[in-house]
C-alpha cells in the first residue's frame, strides 16, 4: 500500500571525491524534501532539478508528528524565552501557525512572543482580533527582540525554511537554538542548523502541522477558541477553503479545531475585503490573457493593497475553463512580484523556481528585482515554454 518514488542525485565538480559525495548527499536530501520522484544535480554551488512532477502522497501514520511534538516540548522546557517568526509579508497561514505555537508555549508557562513587522504583513484583520482578545503583549518588531537573545532563547520558525525569506534574517542569525516547522518543498538556501527540522511537504499548511503537534503536546490546557480560529484560518487560506492540497489529516485537523470552539463564520469574516479591493481584483481578472493553458494578468503600480489583491485574483482565475494555472504580476519595491496558482495539473513551483522564487506545487511566487513589467512577462512566458518542453 506504500507509494514509492525513485530519485537519483549527482554531485560533481567538487575539489575532491569526498566533496562530490557530500554534494550528492545534499542533493538526495533536497530531492526527498521536495517529494521525491526526481533527479537533482549539484554542480558546486549550482543545483538543477529534473522531474518532480508527481503529487506528494499523504502519510497515514502520525508517528513523526508525535515524536517531533515530544522532542519540541522537551526543548521548550529547557529554554527561558521563546521567539516565534514566520516569513516576510506574513500571511494568515504563517500567522495562524505562530499564534498556535505561542499559545502552546504560554500554556507551559514560558514567556513567548511573535516577531512580526507591524506595517508589512497581510494579516491585519486577524492581527487586530488577537490584540482585542488579550494579546497586546505578544507581537514585537523583530529589531526590538535581537538585543534580548541569549543562549537560553529558542527561535521557532514557521511556514518557511529559507533564510532570506524570514521576517528577520538578523534575528535568526542571532539565535543559536532554532526549530523549523514548514510544509513547502525544500529549496536551495534552506536553514541547515535547526535543532528540530519538522518538514512535511505533503501537509496542506504550516497551521495543519501545528494542529497535529498541539494534539501530542500533553498539556492540560489546549488551544482556546480564538487561537483555534486563527489556526483554522491558516488551513483555509492554503487549501482555498479545503479545495486544494487536502488529505484526510487536513480534515481531521479542522475537526479538532472545531471541537475546540472555532467558529467557521468568524473565520470566514477574516477573509473579507473592501469594495476597492474587490473592484481591483475584478479588473485584474478581466484583463487576463490565456497562454498555453495559463491565465496571465498584470497590474501597474498604484493599485490599492495589491499584495492581497494579486493572490486573490490568481485564485479566481483558476475558475476559468481550460485554465491549468494562473499567474498575476504586479510592480512592487522597484521590481515585479508574481503570484502563481494551479489546481495540480501544472507544477507552478518549478516555473517560479526558474525565476528565482519557489513555493508549493499548487501555490508559489517569485520576485524579480530591477526589471520592467514587460521584461518580467517575457521571462515568465519563457519559463512556461521551458516547462512544457521538458515535460514533452
């Protein structure tokens, strides 16, 4: 009954045979962290991937989650202070997972806070809700936490495993004890000094992984209603309301959160948008063009909260007939950012990786610095062409 994948990994052009061997070992770790079924070639600092189109198979056993939960609890017990951090431009999945870990830590009597940029995040409604429910002392700017880091400080990273994508790489480098909890397929530049590296590419979201950890934490107190709603919102975001990337364990996690009192109506309110955002999203969708089964839309500067509108437009474009994937491009910070989505027929992570980004098979993104919109669009079209040429 076990689904088996075969990967082959090569290390080359190192200074010695033993270094080539280490390159190959690194490559096999990358291949397995990306779901297997692929070839990986590490040529000095350059890594190339071939294949990797198979869907990840959900594991039915929870042994790994239980082992990681016990190990994490023991590690937390021996630390004086806990810091929790997600990725840049924090989304609801990353924030929900952080809130879940925050509650588990405080249930243990540990002082814990979340590192978050108050101005640059995508979770304002949920952020305000948490503050209204007694978490006014829980969220700090990363720069304000660096000075207090000691050898007894533990940093828990959620929803990313890439150093340059962290909310604050400086805070990460200051911490000697690091834990990673992530579901994205493994990429180059991943955190390699974690005491616990809990990585499950088959999981729907980081919030789902935190929910499973919570069930094995053996604390008398569990997540409260507000925290359960935050974590459930994270699962709903990454699964597009339980449509994409779900497995039996996803629904089991949602059922557990529902038992804790999570109200689906309250969760749904967290995804409400303004009329201006709705109109901007509609304009993006109506301007899309179809290229080789991909819906591509672009937005110039000056569109409202484009960081929220673009992913929503990418999701909506998938409802068009005969569209396998959607890409929304928008100008941001002197360059062009992209949001990519698919329903599984196309692996958008491979396309975004070719442009220097990454993500998941059905949800990915990239940022191109110092390029024009037309140049970014041409690079995207070439990446789509290369994807189909390799597949054929």
